């Protein structure tokens, strides 16, 4: 079960960072995401475009902060990522079926939890667990 959860989260992570033209490993991740969500070719193209846009916005925000010589705090980054996740879901709602959208959201949540546990992402001061991840 844990291996399956990790594999799904890893696939989502790869798909999230897909770029055009996609390097072979990113294309493979998108193909796996397409399989997991049972996407049609048209849906795959649309999902890829939405994910590329989300990635570009995250990258631009990081580059803007770096150019300004500032480092956003954990709460700012959480807010940015939450906003972008909502925008992505809004853009994917007309593209995906209800079942596909639920699977996508599950993969997205698993990715966030995996990244938090694995990399820490400079969590809140004192290493406290964010409320969204507390059980």
C-alpha cells in the first residue's frame, strides 16, 4: 500500500513539473498520470498545458523573490501554492470528469504530504506540523 501511495505521489510530482518541450522523463511522468486518470489524448494535452502554466507561475515567483534578494517565509509559500492549486483545479474542472478530478485532487494532496515529509520545505518555525497535515 505504501509503495503504491509513494508511486502515485511520485508520478504526480513528475507531472507537476512537466515543461514544453518535455524532457523524456517528464513525458513519461505525464504519460503515467494520463494512465492513472484515464485521460483521452485531448484531455492529456489540456492537462499538460495547465500543469505547465502552474509550474511557470511557481518558478516565476521563486525567481522574483530571488531577484529581490528575499526569501519568502513558509506561510507565504503555502499561500502561493494553495492559490495555484485552486487555480489549477478551476482550470481542470471543465476538462476532467468528476471521478478524474477526485483522483487528481488525491494525487495532489499525496504529493504535498510526501514533499512535506520528505523534504521538509522549511516548514514553520520549531518544526510544528501545519494544521492541514495534523490528524
